[in-house]
């Protein structure tokens, strides 16, 4: 079992479902996305670091999807939040609520497009 699979399998059942769904959406956003285990979590690269998934100790009921160039995303969907870091924006997926996966896919597609523009 690779590190990413091991990381996901060590999550609670509710978290695993979300991790697998996010992983599927991320990898479908572009065939050129590369998945690596970096900084103790699943990390995704498209030309440069694109996004990563993790579970916060403070927000245990959520899986967080961090966008490395998130400050430059439009956030027209209104689902990204700022954190202490200047560039990163977070999409929170709550294990206890229904998620609009279409909106998540829109943000992922925009993040890929942004990297195509920035790192041509």
C-alpha cells in the first residue's frame, strides 16, 4: 500500500469517503495532475503545487482541501476561506453535511486553468 492510500485508510470511515471523492475529482481535473505524499498529506501537482488534502486537529468533522494559489481564485462559488497563510485558500468539506460536488469541481477546474495561465 502506498503512502497516500495508507493515509486515507487511517482516517475515519466518514473522512475516507470524502478523501476518495476529492481524490477522484482532483485527478479527473487533468490527466497531467501528479499525486505525491508530501508534508505528511496527499499533495497534487500540476506544473507547480496545486492543492492538498488534510484533516485539521481543530476541525475534526471536516476534510480540508487547500489550494496553493487560492488567493488568485475567483471564489465565485463562495466556498473558499482564507487562513493565516497569504496564498492558500481552503475548501472545507464537512462529514455531517451534504456537499455540492459540482461546486468543488468548478473550483478545481479553475485552479488548473489558473496554473496553465501562470506557468505557461
